[in-house]
C-alpha cells in the first residue's frame, strides 16, 4: 500500500508528498505546504488570494476549495479516506 498524505484543505489522502505543489483532485487546493499553524494567512502564491481557512470553508460549503473549481473536482475514492 502506498502511503499518501492528507490534503490540508479537504482532509482526504490525495497527495503523494506534503508541500509538493500538487493539486488535490478532490478540492482543487494546491498544496504549497500551508498547514494549521498558518491557515489564516493569504500567501498570494499558487492558491491566489485564498487562505487555507477560506478554502476549507468553501470545501465544507460547496465541495471545492473555491466555487470556481467545482467543474474540476471529483469525489474522493475509498482508498483516500
Ligand atoms: Zn483536497
């Protein structure tokens, strides 16, 4: 079984490595290493003006890190829970 890392936004195990700038297919958050300790910070890098806190709120509400990502996201697979 391969070990995967939890996406800091949606919490599913979709990432090959932490902070590797990979795009999470479930919520479309790009993992730039932002975590709980600095979740409120807006880094203005790969996730634009989205802070991790905001992305989590969006995911809880609509199922994607931002409503504009909804066309791209997919449901988590059972192996990612
Ligand atoms: Zn995610």
